[in-house]
């Protein structure tokens, strides 16, 4: 494995990196932190600094919330007719698309992912989010309600209807695994609804958020509508979640952090949506098309180094095909080319940090100590010890940590099963309920199992098929609410009932 063969970033990305230092964006101005502190952002493949960012504190969050509140109250965004908001959202999509190569390179350098993941999947996904919600901005409708009220004054009538109003100031807190597209999944529906925002990106991956805000302003977004505070979760993120001037928090990240946000949000009972962790099962039935199911199961866990909330980290294969499935996924794992994300030959880059890689490797070591067999992978490597080789384990039991906890790395556990009810029970034996995948040629099996699986999304003969029209979110400890789809815009709207005597 050659970890040094990284292509140089293009001129646009290099020009951004050459600035070296990046600030908050508050009330339409780029400003330093009130305390003047900064922190480094690193290339996880090498461990070398690639920039410095302003380290936000509660004071910076106060300023950002005040700017967002002023922009909301004066109607500079919510007061625009829906078509005007739609035009700006479409222009933002155009701006992202026009700078797609730069954004993909920045995402690779900041997060580590192989370039093709950002260039051909995630950055286009961000474009599509803004375009989809641009269309929905003009379709926020209420309803008239026929009532049975019969005590209105003589000669008068009752006219009742509902209308949807923007919730107000939104705090958007996004994770490090797929930064730009997950940011778009918060910003696009909130803006379509007429809200204003304070964005807090993950401290490990803030560069594309800075660039996105620049592009949004160039696209015509009014000043103060989107504000950016960079910094650590326990400082800026915690202050945003607890802020009484924030009407709603939209969060994607770990279940543990989701619980902390709920505690912080109770001060003013702000609305909260949470897209949290997962331990998604992939089920290969005995009649599955293995030519599709085996690479599908491998991609379900190894895409983006397994740093995906819906990663298929529990593989259940019918005993009649178990050996072939496990060998096929193992062969796929052995064939994945590791390297720097900017190396065109790289299929899997580093994990987001050496710290996270060590955590993933410890899960594997703990599984081995508990009696699991590591068929392939499970090692850290690379100049920064931030790469984890694609891993598959067998001989696992339901009580092992590696079966129950979210590893968030390229690690899958494989278990055989004998019948339908057995695999449904095993798949549902989890604190999480984000997603599931089922491979079968039987329409009857596919139809019956979807109703039995405790998961917010079930893919049949596929995994991780995304579109902005498809709601995504979980049940149990995988969160509250949904991103994407028409239902997502409801996260950012208050329903008001109007009853008038006329």
C-alpha cells in the first residue's frame, strides 16, 4: 500500500488552502472569535495541518444567534415571496455544482474520504438537496377546515384554516463523516421554510462549510440568514444547543451526543430533530442473486470507510449461502486499495483521525478477545495510523460489543441463519433502528420482511440508495424525525390554526 501518491489539489482548492486561516461568519461579516483563539484542522491521511479555524465560544454563539434573530424578525428572508426564496436556493445549487471539484478536494483533504465519494456521490447530493427544496419552497400549503361551530353571532359565519409558518432561528449541528451533504440536508429545507440559521460544523471537518457559506452569499442569500460558528462540540455546539434564542436544533451525529443535546434543549423546550447512530443489518436470503448481493453487502459496509450512519455493519446470510457470501465479502475487502484520498487509485482513504482509527481497532481487538474470528483486516496502518484495513469477523454472539455498538468503521460481523423468523428477531435485536437491507428474489419475502424490520429505511436488493425525495431517519435510539423528502420541511414549520368569525 502506497500512502504517499497523492495528487496535488486543483488551483481553486489550493487557493482556498493558501488562506490558511478561516473565521466565523456572523451577520454578513467574517469575524474572529471573541477570545481570539484558533484550532488546527488536519489532513487525516498524513496528520499534517491544512488550515486554522476560529475557535468559537458561547460569546460567538450569542452573536450569531442575535444576527439570525434580527434577520428573521425583520423578514428579509421569511418575508420574501416563496418564488424569490426558491430562486436563491436554486442559485446555491448552481454555485455548488460550478465548484464541485474544489469542494470534493477540500472534503477529501479535511475528512480523508476517497475523492470519488465526494466528487460523484456526496457533493452532487448536496446540489440535489438545494434543488429539491427549491421546488418545495413554493408548495408550503395549509388547509381550510369545515367546522361544526354553531354559536357564532347571527348573520356571521365561521371560517377556519391552517397555515404553516417558519419556526424561527435554527441551530444546525452536523457531523464529520459526510460534511457537505449533511449540511445541505439541514440548510435547504430550513431555508425553504423561511427560517434563519446558525451552522456549527464538526471541528474535524469545517472547511467545506466555510466555502459553502461563501458560495451562498455569492448566490444572493441575504446577510444574517445563515451564520457560521466553527469550534468544538463541547464549547460552541453545547452553547448553541442550550441557547434560549434558538427555536429549533437539527442534529446529525452519535446517539450519545444526541442525548446531550436533548438535555441542553430542555431549557426553552426548543424543538429537536435527531438523526443518530445505527447498527444496520444486511440480510442475504437463500434465494438472493449472489452476484449482486455480495458486492452490495461489501459496499454497504466499506463505502466511505464504514463511516456512514446507515452502514451495513451486521451481515446475516442464510446458512445455505453463508460460506459463499463471507468468502465473497472477504475477497472484496482484500481487494480494496487504501491510500490518500487524492490518489486516483484509492478506493478507501483514512478514517477521520488516528484517534478514531484506534477506537475502531479496539472494537476488533475486543471482539477477538471475546472469541470472534477475524477473517481479514482489523489492522491500523499508514503514516498517521489513521487507516483501518477492511475487516470481517465471524463466530460472533449477540452479546458482544462489536455486535451491539456502532463501530463507525470498515468492520462487519457475519452470522448465519436458518429461517425467516430467526433472522427478523436477530436483526431487530438492537438498540438502533436506522436502516436495513434485504437481498432476495422473492417478492413475497421482500414484502413481508419490510413490515417486520424495525428500521426507518429498508432497502431491497440494494443499500444506501439516496435521493432528496426519500425521507431518511430512524426509530429507537437512531433518532427522532426525518431528513429529506416532503416531510423534512415540516421540521422547520409551525402549524397555526386560524378560526375567524366573518
